[in-house]
C-alpha cells in the first residue's frame, strides 16, 4: 500500500522551520472521539503538506477496541469480487483529514462528527512511520465520505483545496 513515491506528507515535528503558531492548541496527545462520542484513539502527529505549507491530516494512534472491531473485517473492492484482509498486526494508525475534525480546547479533545467508529474500524490502517502515498490518501477520504466519485485520477495538486481539508492551521498559522 505504501510505496516509494515522492513523499508529500511530513510530521510537523520533523520540519524544523514549522511549528504550531502561538494562540493555537498543539493537539498532539489529545483523545479523538467519533460521531457517537466513542474514543477511537489519540492524535500522534500532525501531517503537513509541504507544498501547501499547512497541516492536512491528523495521524491518530488507534485505540485497541477499534482494532479488535476492525481486525476481522474484510473489504470487498467495488471492481473485484475478492475479499481482501484489511489490517495486519502492528497497523494501528489512521489519518483523518483536518477539516473532518473539530477541536474542543476546553476538554482537550478532537471530535469527528462525520465519521463513526465502524467506519474507522473498516478503514485501512498503517504502521507508525510508514510513508503515506497519495493512493492511500484518496482511498481514505473516499472511505470516510462514502463517496466513490473521488477518482484515482485526482492528483496531489489541488486535492487539499477540498472541503475535507479546511482547517484552522493555515499557512499564516505555521511560523
């Protein structure tokens, strides 16, 4: 799934010239709750698109209960009649487009009103530190939105202009 394509996404902490701007919460370590108020994990990293110079995804370390729910899940790709095993052991990270989450600073909490735990459980996960390729990004956004019109012919250029990536950490906020 993760290939050696050009790396587009970087952990905020790996970019020495970027930081969360003053006046904005650093949400790393905060719990992430789904649309049903179920804890699905914790924010591990903020992923920055270097070209757009902004945070586009939350990298979430997934809670064990979600892993158990999703571990025996099979997915049926639309084009093939083949059931493919979804997640392997050690794959306990997910990405969430920043615009599909909201930040509750008072409770140090990130919520995802648009995504429930069963959707998270069926999402393709990855191992911490894996390079995330654009195909994975496309599939993840398509899965969360339940939208098969998000086509593989999309390119990175302009992709982060989608509503899923509207966020409070814009270029001016990353100093």
